[in-house]
C-alpha cells in the first residue's frame, strides 16, 4: 500500500513569503494499482512525485510504501529520457543496477521485449525520440520497482509512437506488479492507462475527485469507450481540468 498525506509543501519564495505548492493532499494506492494524477499546469504534480520519490524531503506530511526497503525500490521516468549520451543503450539501463550477470540478462530481455534487441550497443544520439523513451522505460523497470513514478513520460511524441509506448508500459506493469503513479495533463491518456484517476485542484494542489476506470484493457486514448467516459465526466464537471469539481446544483468547489 502506498499512503501519501501531505499537509503542506511549500517552496521558499524570493520575497521571503513561502509559496504553498501542495496542501491537504491525500492519496492512497493499492499494491499493483495504476493511478494517474491529472491536474492543471502548476498545481503541484511534479512536486508531488518529487516528494513521493524522496527527492524532496522538505515537507509536512508522510509517504509510506509498505514493503519497500529503500529508494532502490522506486523507479522514475521523466518527460526527458535523461540518457547518458556517452553510454550505450545497454550501459544506460545497467547504470541503475550494476553489471551483474543477472542484471545484464534482465536488461537484455527487457530491451528485446521493447524492440531494442538490435541496438544494445548503439549510443542514444543515434536513436529516435520514441526509441530513447523505450530505453528509459526499460531502465525504469530493470530494478523491478515496487513503485514507479512517471512524470508526463510520453509528451511531444507522435500519436502512434506514444500509443506503442503506452502499450509497452502496460505490458511491463502487468508483469511486474508494480504500483504506478503517472502524472499527465492529458485526460484521455489517463483514462486509457489508469485503474483510477485522481484529479488535483488548482495550486496549492489536493485531490478533488477520484475516478475508478473499469474499462477492459487494452485501451487506446481514441477508443469510443474512453471518449465516452471523458465526455460524461466533463459534462458532470466542466471545469475539472482547471481543477474544479461541480456539485449537482451547478456550483463549483473552489
Ligand atoms: P505541475 O507539475 O503541476 O505543473 P509543479 O509541481 O512543477 O506543478 O509546481 C507547483 C508550484 O510550485 C508552481 O507554482 C511552481 O511555480 C512552484 N515551484 C515548483 N518548483 C519550485 C521550486 N523549486 N522553487 C520554487 N517554486 C517552485
């Protein structure tokens, strides 16, 4: 179980007034659950991932991940693939595991499953953006993470490339049993991926709505069922993507 309670997370401001980025945020995820976090720009999504991943400990609150021994149980994937240009594809993946024979075997298997078996010794600069993301995805899974934190990992890719990566992510997630926290501002991407979508308010961010997604997999963002779910949700909460939920009487929850 991942249990997040953030009472307050603020950043020091230049004028001396702290800037409150998250306040009263509570989020839980079951083991193996795929949770997407959707919210308007600047509401604190990246801040949330940094806190959950232990990259930022300056926070009032707690993050508990049952069964995890250390930060080594947490995998990351960011908007940029963040590969080392002077290391080969295989070496980039082994960077997070060390070069043990077992790690090498696992890295090769993962890279092959992602269609990169022929470019193990290539340098990232030779690869397309989509291939670089696949290397980053393999690197995220090679440690067999209990928790995978993903910050808009498929932005600025063309639609088929992004869909292929999403399918690879779902396949590896289902094999791994990892809990996933996936941040996106793309509602249809969230509905296509998640077991549950948590919507954040405007800054300072907190969870204003949770939506379980029971649609069968595989799903694509363009599937009619995904589009219908999106349309229903936005009919009920027209300003949800701006961080506001709407009560049945039409008033919004600020
Ligand atoms: P999101 O990922 O939802 O776009 P962020 O988590 O990046 O939001 O930022 C949340 C808020 O905190 C924003 O107002 C942003 O300007 C501010 N912020 C983020 N990082 C820092 C920082 N290192 N120092 C000061 N303010 C920050």
